[in-house]
């Protein structure tokens, strides 16, 4: 089943829960004229003056859930441009949304009402690269895949990889603390990012763009901007410790009869291949079906590398330096899993073509699901490892009991990053219905809170999950976050309506979280 | 040469540059009586009531540079104890110094005047350990080596290692963002620490002790407490993603004729052994001599494993899963270095005994230097890799030209972590002379600023380097750090006189930094 593209309703019409804050000025022609004194006039994209499809590139999100009436999109070319723009917006109380590749999954990069967009799109130079250690300094608008292409010439790679790599910008990756499929190998961005250049809302340029691996001089302010979703400042450039490419890659496709066996295999992989296991992704059989049905496998129409149907599959990758050694280890490991009775079937890919073919079954899941149904509801929860798939089961049972499957939703899919305890529960809904979304959200986040999980593992809170922040974080934590927000953005111009819940939502969430933790 | 232990002068008498802040209350009997209502009376150590040597365990630093007249040392047993103590101190404006293992190298854990000490010493329980993923939750007072002993039973290790491992507490490691000799393998603590429990100065317990590998829900507040040296709150517990032990260890001792060759070998090691190289430590020949002279090698009196004398040595470690594979790779790499003409000589240790013997030449350097001269001045700077040893050369030339070698100092030693660009320049001084220290500091930090280096790579700022913070960080950065300090500790009771420079020092530092960066 494939649906045609249908423009989603404007977010401000769809979401009753958010009201426009009258503190923010409505943009006038005078403001636009001023922006044209800062930027070349072709870097100021005014709604109505540009084609609708260009406006939508910025004003509509990748999942087609959020759409905004943003009056103007600014494309600064330099950090100084960003500084001048923000200084003016702060003085004039103009609300702004920083936007990178616009591939975010929580609606964080789309305005809600008439906030203006400041895009990183032409802020995309590589400033320096040191081949001795692999220290990369680049601007926020560099596309992740393009950085990898550049680095690969010197034998290095960005220590981050996600299916949106061809579109997402490194600035957005930083601002959402993107995780992705190789986080189990290279750790999170708080570990890899050495420094940031950030423009604060008042136009101050925070010059923390160091390439020092170690620098314990005062507070590590940069970490505040990693994962704060553009609510504290605008990241203009980033310095990353990149990693040597490990060219000897093996990609395993493993079949299992239960999620317990998936966890067993994960534990064995960490024990037997601690220095080379780079990814360990689980997919349930329904998720594999949707990739096949939507013809998203590579090459098109090719069959799944494992013949029979099994309840669970894992795409696992190892990467090391020496081909002979890694191939030997891979064979040894597959044999070991079989002997232990953990896997039902398995295949190993070694050529570039085979590797891409194996990975396509995982990497094309989001696209296939989006294509399968007019509206998809994507979750991104963290849970203790043994509970990870129980959420999917519980959700499926609940949706069946509620009579949702059929009339409202197509199915309940479960796939995700086992090693990070990160499940992407996904529900293809048959219509874009806010009440349905809220009903499902309430169930999923309530269940997650019971097991002390997180309502967002790697996608961030954005607009989508702000009502549920307090399901994961205590009021004490949120109160201290608000204090930090006030320090950097006292006028609240940076990405408003995002991340923070309303007071009522916070109180409700605190209640749910406390009850869940008390085991009620 | 060996000096006898001589008690250092009280810090408040030695340092003219710091004045006692009259905002802070002087402790009274009433305060001590109150502390005894919070803690069992034997957990309240009052100066004069306890033996002098017990008082010195807390009031004197490991390097014998700082000593305090602290009137009372509190040993809380629980997080609630810490909360009650801080709440009272905040109300009463009593200044406090959080102290862990007291092995810090910048004087951060010793009071300057009459601040009280709150020690983590009996806050040392392991709260939980999950063998599936290696998630450890423990209290701040756990000794690093003891955590490793505990974890090793399940095949895991703390992703941090330093020579003070037998004494330092994990809470202090967190608060100073300790780096150590395996940071190049496991990254920094911002990457490994999943959550913290922190008591804020007003007694609020910040409950962020999660074991989720991924949790992008709002600001990552925990990172503010990693490396803030107890100036924002008191870390009571920590949750760490530990690492599988890689049992197949090879330790290399390599000899070089120049630092350029050391850098070449480092680059080759990262290229050839990207997934297994775990440590890469350089020592110059004078540093090796001092370990030998002070008889700190293991076993005592044993000779250096390389016969001839060479200008530079490297202790390098690789660690992997499979012994056959790692031994093969090690032999291959040593042969490769020889063929490339990079090394002059080499040895590889494989048995536990040999490995300890090789490492003893590196790990005992701080102890040997401290024993060699009454006073040692330890630096911990970050620099671009090619400049790393030039600092030592420049300092040696400068000290010779100034006529310091002989009358004032014994020598200039250089050793450190090549991969992290972290040089431990060390100067054994013949007396504890503040003017001499300032003279040398000015030279070293001025030189470091010229190359955009950092005055503290991993030891933190503490009391020692606060005058030099602005040599590394801009006034904009420092201004924002001060704002963060005001958010969490508006009354300034947490570890006062540390980290931040005075206004004059900041202005001077800003000038030095700007001049250096402008190439003047």
C-alpha cells in the first residue's frame, strides 16, 4: 500500500495545546528590509516571494507531521551574520527557529506559529582538518555524508552514522545529540565533540572551538548546547575528534526465535568481539515485511537474505583493521552462536555490494513505513534491555484490545538499537489525527515511565514530546533546566514552544513518574 | 637525592593573592553541635580533638603544596546526610570543600582558609551492577582500584585509569573530569558517565542517576558537574557505562631519537591498530633517570628494559580479546616500526609480571619526582601535537638562561599522554617558593597560550591555576561560567577561591591570550 503525498494541516491549527505567545513581535516589512542589510538579498527568503515548494523545504518536516506559516527564512553565510541576526531578533523580540537539515523526528526544527527560520544550509565550510589525529573543524551546515566523503580520503570517518546521513547537517546532529546506529561503538557526541562555536541569543559569539582532546579549564559549557535543540543558542561550527576507518567490515544478518535470544546474542557479541562490534540492530518480522512490501530493499525486488520467516532479525556489524583477522573472527562468532543454540539462521556480508544489501533492510525502515501509511507515529524510547521488546508486545495487545488495528492503524512495528536500549516503536496510522496520536502517546509514555525509561532516547523532545518530558525527568531537573534557559535566553526567543512542558503537563507528568516509580 | 618530609606552610600564609571572604561564617561550637545531630558523632572530625596526622590526611594535599586550618571534617554516610549538611551550610553561609581521595594535583580539594571539608570517604557503596551491559551505579567515595577489582569478577573495567588508582575516589575523578592513561581508548568521562546524583548547595538532591545509554530529554545537566571541581554541587553517586576487559594485553617499550619520530609512531599506531591501541605515553630520558635514581622501578633495583640511552621512550599498550591475534599484531607492528626506521630499539611485555615492570617506569614518575626534590612544580598542559615537546625544550632553555637550574631547580622533565596532546612538564624545585613558582608559571602558561593550548588538560584548575584560567578561556566564556555558578550556588559556599580568577587576573589573562592569538 502506498499513499500519495498530502500536505499536512498547519501545526498551529492542528495543535490546540499550544497558544501563540504574544511577547513575540509579528514580522514587518521593516524587519525584512533590515535582514537584507545583514545578508545578501537572495539569502532572505520571504514567504509569497519564493515558490511554495521552496518554502515547504524549510516549513514542512520530513515526516510530514508539522507545517508552519513562517514568514521568512534566513540563510546566513558566516558566524557574524548569525550574530547580527540574533542580536536584532533579541532586541526586537522576534522568535527564531534554528534549522539544519530538517530531518528531525520530533518537530524541533519547524516553527509552530510565525517564528522565523535561520538555516545552516550555506554555513557549510570545512575550516580545518588535522590528519595527524583526525581533528575536524567544520561549520554547522555540513552534510554528514559529505563530511564522511571528505574524511575518507584521509582514512577517517565521523564517529556518528544515521539513515538520514545524506540530508542531515552536523549542526542538527549536535543540537539533537543524535545517536544513530554506531553509537555503541563510538559513544555519544558529548564524548566526541571537542568544541563548539555558538552564537548566543544576544549575538555574543561563544568561542569554544578548540581541538584539544583534553581541556579541563572551567565548566564544560559546550555540553549544554549538545542536545538542547537550539533553545539556548545557535551552533555555527563544531570541532570533532574523528575516527580511523576500520576497513575490514563484516555485516551479519541473524535470525532468532525470541527477543531473549537477541539479548543473549548481544551479550555474547560484546564479550567475544568487544573491540570490533560496531552496530547491533534488531527488527521484528513485521518491520522486515514493510520494507519488502514497499520495495525498499537494495537492489529493488531482491529477496531477503534469509529464507524462512522468523520472529526477530538482527543486523550486526563488526569493523576492524585487518581483513584476514576480522573474517576469521566473524566465522568463529557465527559458529559459536549456532553451537550455543542462540540463532536460527545467519548470513554474513563481506563485499561492499552485499553489505549495502544487508544494511538496506535496516536503513530503509523509516522511509518504507512513512510510505506505507499516510501518517506514522514514531517512538524513540529508552528502556532497560530486558523490557525493550515488551513495550512493542504490550502496545500491540493494547491496540488490539482498543480496536485500533484496522480502522485507525495498520500495525505496530518494533525495531531499534539493542545495545543502547533504544526501541523505535512505530505505528503507521491511517490518518493524521491528533486525538489518536495523544491516545497512543499516553499509553506508550505511561508504560515507559513504569520501567524508568526515557520518552526520547535520541530524537530529542522538540514539539512532539514536550508534554511528556516530566514522564522522564523530575520537576527538580526541569526547574534547573529552566534556570539554564533563563541564563542564556532571558527573552525566550530561541525555538519557543519546544522541549519544555506547560506547568499543567509538568505536574501531570511528575505524578505519572512518581506513581510509576513507586510501583503503583 | 631524597628529601625528608617537611610540612608545607599553611596555604593562607603562603598565598598573598587570595584574601579570606568575610561573607563566610567562622565555625562555632554550635555549628559543630548541629553537625553532630545530622551525623553520628564519630563522623564529625574536629581539629584539636583528632590526632594531627589524621587531620593532615584531609588538610594536606598529596603533593605537599597546600595545607589548611580546616576546623572540621564531616564524613556523611548517605546522600541525605550531604543534603542536610549543605542545606545548613547554605543557610549559615559556611564555606565547604568537597573532598574525595585527595589526590588532586591542583589544590582543588584543600581548603584555603577555614572552609570545612565534606569527605566522600564513607559514601562508598556499590548500588547496582548490570552484567548484561556493564552498567555500574556506585557512590562517590568508591576507590577506583576497588571498583576495578569488583568489576573484574564479571569481566568488566572502569573506562578510566590513572596512577592514583589505589587512592582516588570516583567522585573526585568525575569532579575533575580525570583523563589518565587510557583516555585515548575509552574517551572522556562526559562520554562514559550516564548519570549523576548531585546535592546542590541548598540541599536539593538532583536525581539524574539513570543507566540509560541514550536519554535526550532536555538539557544534559550532568555534564556541568563533570569537571566543575565541586564548585556547583556535591556529587554523591555516579552511573557509568563500564567496558569489557580486553585480556590480551601487549605493552611495548619503544626508544626514539627525536620527538618527531614519537609522533610518527603514534600516527602509525592509530592507523595500524585503531581498535586496540589503549595507551601511548612518552617519557624523556631525564624522566626515566629519576625513576631509576629514586629506585621506583619494579622490581626494586631492576634495570631498564632497554639497554642504551635514547632521548625518548614510549610506553604503549594494546588490548584486545584474543591472545593469538594480539600477539601476532604486536610482533607485526614492532617489525613495521623498525622497517620504517622509526624506532631505535624496542621490547614487548606479555606476562603480567613483565607488563607491571614496563608500566612501573611510567606509573611511578610522579612519586619519584616528588621524592627527588623537596618541592615539585607539576604542569598539565594541552598543546597541538607537533608543539608538545617544544614546550619542554623551550622551558629548559629559558630556565638555563635564567640561571635557575642548579640554585633553584634540579631539572626540567617532560612526560605525558601523546595521543591526547597532554604534556606533564615537571620541575623539581629545591624549595617551596611562591615567587619561583609564579615566575615559572608565567613562562609556561604564556608559552602555552601562544600555541592556543590549555593550562590544564586533565588536572583541573583548582587553586593552583585559577590566575591562569583566562590564558586559555576567553572572558566571554568565563562570564558565562560565572552565570552558571550563580544559578547553582548563589551564596558561593561551594569550594570558594577555586577555578575562577580575580577580575585583575582575568583581564591580564585575556590580554595575554589575545596577544598570543594575534601572533604578537
